[in-house]
């Protein structure tokens, strides 16, 4: 099969379209004939040597795919109500940039009605991540306020729409007026251009000094202390990436006085059973919202597999709004 390989850690040009042996589905797994693969920030980190592949996972990058079930564990398929030939999308721990990919059955979801494979492949990585962190860990409730850092990223466009659909208010930050407008179009109640405005002061103005209930942070580093200032009493800060660095200095007294929670997670190394529980929650609570059109995939650009390097260059430039995809069709 054809696959995009990381030939050595470095710049985007280390990505090469090569050939690999076909993977084989094991117990509890399916083999997917891939139509589309999502490109995500963790793929860039893996390419640069900053995101080690979990034990047992493929070294081929790619954490989400959509396509057709080619073969698989018959008992697991039957238990999941799936069969050979079904169209699915799946979260994987690696191997997504390839014509064929193995996925645990528990991490597979049906392609939402009316969606093509490009749209379906754009869902798993960000939807699993947002559900796990915003709703499971941070316990965002209807009527509460969510602050999303980087509202036009793949995570951001998902978080804005999902939080609004669940009855929350949303404030998003973005790097330009154009991107702020995109956040508002997606349903955000307010958008802050963080390069020209202090988001701490802007959040205070928007909330009348009360603060937000949850912050979804992909920056960390010096942002953490500022985000704690944005939180209301009993607020929750959830960190899912450390683009701004791993070290932060905080006011621990404020954490105590205002009963703040600082948490975070990485999804890739978690067990299949954990991800399977997220998949079941998404199918029950979010897939109907996708099929009704209340939540929509946001695709910025689709690349051929041989253009994976260009996709990574665009990802690193931060010029995109929404998801970048590879099409194997």
C-alpha cells in the first residue's frame, strides 16, 4: 500500500510518499480501506520528534481516517453492529496517512448521514478530544461560559460548535479580525483578536468581571497564569497542548481562594476502552447534531497524499481556518 512516511525528524520535506506492507487487523480490530485522512497538530509534533509514538502503534503519522471496512474481527464487528463494506470514520493511534489502516472497533463510528468521507475523516481527533476535555474533564454545563483559545483551529471550530449546541456561551480568541469573524460565524458569542487586545481584560469586560467557567487551552506556558485570571469562582482550566511551553508560574493563592481547577490530558496513549466510551457518547449525543446540521465540519483545504508536506507547512503557518485533509480517492 501507499503511505506517507516520516523519513527523519525535521521540516515538512521529510514527509515522503512511499510503500509499506498492508497492516493486518487483530483481535477487536478492523482494517479500513482509507478514503481520507485528517492532518492534525500532533502529526507535526511527531514529524519534528516531539511526540513519541505510543508502544505498539504505527510509526506512520495520522490519527483519524474515514473509509470502508475491508475486513476485521467478526465477533467484534458483530458486537458493534458493523460489517464488511460499511462506511466508517475512526480515531487511531497512528497509521492514518495510508491507503489502509487498522483501527480498534470500539473507536469506529458510522459516517454521519449526508457526509462524504472527507467530512467524516475530519471529525474523530477533534471531536474525541473536545468531548473528553470540555465535557468529561471540565464538566461544561448549559448556561456556562467557555473560553476557547485558538477558535479557528481544528479543535477550536469543533469546541465552539459543540459548546453552543450543548447550551453554553462561547468566547473565542483568534489571531486576526478575519479569523474572529469566522468564530462568530460558527456561533461564538464573542471573538477576541488576541494580537491586538488583552484577552484577560476583554473577558472581564464581556462577563462584567465575573469570568468564564471553563477555559480550553492549547498554549500553556505564560498563558496559564493569565487564564486563571479569566476564570470565575469554581472555574476549570483544561490544557490539551503546550505550544507556548511546558512551564508556567501561577498564583496558587488565587487557586485556593476561588476554588479553581487546573487539569489536562493527552488522548493518544489512553486505552481503547477509554476511547470507546467517548465514541459511544459521541454517537449518542453529538452524531445527531451533525446529521441535523447543527454542527458542521469545517474543511479549509484538501491535499493529495503526495502533498502532505504542503499540508504540514500550512498547518505550521496558522493561516488555515478549520481542518486540513488528505484524500486517497
